[in-house]
């Protein structure tokens, strides 16, 4: 990354400004007369104001050398000439050049303070009314509020874009809220670490035992543990974590726990003889999921009488012969309101799902097919010959401007108009999404959940698929027999071996499964790049875009960060005319493969047929089709959906030439290369290796050392997730009254 530089000067002109995200391109004149181009998030910039800008120099392909602003300190103009330039630029809504000139002529260097604090004095200007004076003063105070908010954040080296988000959420009260409780930065979805917010609060003179600090620490701890998959924390553990974070006695978080519960921010409940603490939204999601599952289970429609005849017809139509467990699954689909179908690769899940869908069609049911990711939904549609979509799309994802949160148009008041829903890749579905799906089902809707229970659990909170299976309340069909055709694939044979704790065969005579021993990390990384750049395209005719590199870790030479840098350099090198955009530590280039890292419900996309939709979701992979010449936006093609990304959205992207095994869930690739190298013990686990192997459709290559591969197969470590869904289902209606 380029070295950080700080320059000072006066804004000469604003070349470009995006009001929505604050992205600005301006010319800054320094004291020696030199003028430089500055780009970055600088809301409300205007000619005449002074600035101190810290950032990194970069060279734009079209616009040359410019400073990418990371931190900005701003100084209001002081001389009458600077004040006139500032006000006449349009920085204050409704105030034009003529009025600005009259103001400066009348009040000189005091113009700005009078405009903000003494609007009645503006009545001395010709043609000025009281209403107009108050409107101009209100508009200027709004501008100054945003500037002061930015100034407050810049003192702690926080990014200017954060001011835009706080202003959007709290309006004119943003700064006062921040001064009353700086810990809101960690309680909101801002990505600010609690330790930094805590230093700010302590620096502002708040007492170490103040209620704002302790409550924020408890909320932060629960939010942080949610990222690790936990739906709740045991009360004792939450108190222990909070006391450790704050280095305080346990009685302080114990006291505030009562207050947070009384305010409704937390819910405390006894689950499996454990006193637990939930964030309210997660408790509501889990309790709602339980109630609605109970309703679906109790309303099981029995259509099994016609199932046997229909199954025979389906076998003839699809030209298949079902094994006993497959027949059982189709038979149960006719009888049960909720059915789980699980099995590993090659066990016939696809054929069985096709049979269930055909059965529902014969029964005259309206069917909806969905999966957690776009690629998984596309595969489901291909194997069934019917339209399939993401669960988010099925539920009609929208963005609520009032609450600043996502919502679904399909819910209990406007349910899905369908008789049966089939969800594939169910192991990826987290608790909030599953709860939202259940809320959108009409009473009596049939629900079929399909997936591989041995894959890694969802990235989000909960362990839904496993909880449903282990509860014993939902009819579950386990497909364990590997069919003869699938047995010919070494990928499938080795995946099943790993699932039983056996290491995969590391011989290179297996056809579609190879191991390249590279114990040295540097050699392993170099080999991975070579495979993608020349060996697989040249020797096997597999183009780079059909190859996916996976790795257990983000760190190190064979982690995602370094592998992406090397693969970008090899597969999509810098070329004349190919635009680039640097954002923090990342360099984006036209033609790069990128991945969305969080759900963005507001993102707009357009298909080639001009149909428009919203929503780009965590794990979606696309290609940068175009970068704006001004370097403030880019267009990304997500499998035929063209989505414009402004700079405030770029922190949701990362390069995707290499990705973690966790991020690859739900996707399938023609060729997969796994960096089988040492990592943290929790990542060197059987589930990680099994999930990686099951991502490959035609070719699997392991690059690394044999010891790491064997260690992964032998390590059955699984993180325990705190989740109450299994307990609620196991206790049935008793759990509802507990």
C-alpha cells in the first residue's frame, strides 16, 4: 500500500460530488500555489474552505496523480473572498451568488456566524424576508452539523463515510447522540471495534462504570458472538465476557442486564436448564420459527394413498428406478407437511428431488423452488426443469427507509401464494432467514428441506438444518447409498472417505482427483497460480473463469488476501486502457472476479431484458464490467445482473479468485484447487475439507502437504453453537409455555 501523506490547502473547485454517498473530486491549492486533485468521501465540500487531507497518492489511468483521502480536517473560510466563494458554490441550499455577495458586503468576515446564529440580522439585506432568512439559516446549520460530525470523527481517525451513515440514521441529532453515548458506534452496524469506541468514550471523560459503556459492551458481545453463529449466550458467559472486556467486577454487567431486559433490548429465558440471554430480534426469530413449525407439523396432509401409483408413473416418465430410501422420501413427501432429505454427493438427492417435484405436480400443487444463493438456485432450476430463485427473491426483499433495515414483502399478512416449497442447500440457511421463510407460508403449505447435513453450518446465526434433524420431530430421510455411476468419481469417493474420518487417497491415478505435494508455502502459492494461468487452461482446456481456488484461511501466503493479489496479477494484469480503482488495501480492476461479503438489500441491478430488481447478497460472485472514468463507481455483472456500485459500497466487496471454503458453500465449480496448508485448528477440520471436496464437479486438485490433509480428515472438531431451536422442537408445546 502507498505511504500515507498529509497536505493542506484551500479548495479551488469541486469537479464532482455525489450527494448520496459524499464521494467528491476536488482541486486543492496549497500554500506554495501548487494545485492537486483530491478524491474521497468529503460531503458538502465547497470552494474557499480550508482542508488538511491525509491519504495515499495513486495514479488514475485517465486523470493522473491524485490523493485518495482517508482523513479530512476542514477549516471554514475566513477572508471575505473565501466566504463568498464558499457560499456562492451552492453549499447552502437556496443561497445563490447574488445573495452571497450582498451578505459578504454587509457582514464581511462575520457572515458565517451571523448566518448560523443570528438569522434575524439578515433582514437588513434588501429583499430578505423573515421566512427566507430562517430557511437559509436552517439549511446552513444542517450543512454545519454534518461538517462538525465529520470533524468529531476525524479526531479519532474514523472514516468520513461514517458521518453519512450516522446522519442518515439520526438526522440532525447525530452529533449530540454521539457525544451523549460514543459507544453507539459499536452498537450499530458500523464495523467499529468496541476497543476503539471505548478509547473515545474514556477520552471524553465518561466514568468506567457508566451505564452507556456497560450496556454497549453487552450488546457488542452478543452481536460479536452472533457472527460466530451463536443465537444466544448463557447468562453466566455473557457476564464473564463483558467483565473481561471492561476489566470490571461482575456485579456491574449483572446490574445492567436487568435494565437491558426491562427495556426489551435483551430477552432472558431458561433453555435446556440454562439461563440464556438473546438479542431480541434473534429470540423473536427462534420463537417464531418454533411456533410456525409446530403448526406445519400438526397440519400434515396425508396423500400417501396415491403416492405408490404416482411413484411408478414418475419412474417411467423420468426413466429412473428409485432405491428404497428414495421411494420412501417421495412417499413421505405425499404424507408429511414438513420433510427433510439429506445425503452426501452421489447418493441420489437430485433424482429424489425431481421425483418429489413431479409428485407435487401430479397432485396439482403450486410449487416454489428456492435456495440460499443464486448459483444454488440456478442448479436447482436446471435439475428440476422449473424456475427456481433465491430465498431472498422468493420473499421479496425490500429496504425500509424509515427503520433503515431490510424487510420482506412476503410475510404473515401477505403470504406466498404457493402450496409447496422446496429449499435446497438447507445447511446454508441461518435462523433469521428460516424464520422469515416460515412467516411467509400459509397454513398447510408443504415444506421440503434438502441438503447435506455434513457440510459446514450457515455463516449466519443458528444451526438450523442440524437442529431440525436432531430434534427428532421432523421426518428425515437419510440417503447413504452411493450409486454406481457416482462411485466412478474419485472426488465423490474421497469426499465420503473424509466424512467417515479417513484421509483421501493422495495418488494421481484417479482421473478427477489430484494431489500436488508442496510443503513449502511459497511453492504451494506459486503452483496454484501456475495451475490457474497455464496448466489447467493449456493441458485440460479449463478456462480460468471455471476454476475456483479455495483455502481454509484468510491469512498467510496461502490465505485469500495474498492468493487473490497474486492471482489478480497473473490472470488480470494491468493493461493500458483497463481502468482501476483503489479502495483501502484493495485494488479493483476491470475484468476482476469479485464477491459480495454482506447482504445489500438496496443494491439495484438490471438484466439484459431491462427488467430491474434489488438485492445483492453475501456470497454473490460477479465480474467488474466497467469502472467509471472518474473512479467513483463501477458496474459489476452478477451472472447477467448488472449492478452499479458506488464507493460507499466497495467495503462490501473483495476479490474472489480465491475464497475461503466457508464462502464457497452453495456453489459448484468445474474445477477446484484447494490450498491444503496449515492453519488454525478450527479451520483444519473435517467439515472444511469435506465441504471443499464437494464443491468440485469435474476436477479436484489439492496443493500443499499430506500431513495437513490427513490432519483435516482426522479432526472432527465442530464449534458448538448456542441455539435453542432443537430444544424447543424436542419439547414441543411445553417449550411454548415455559
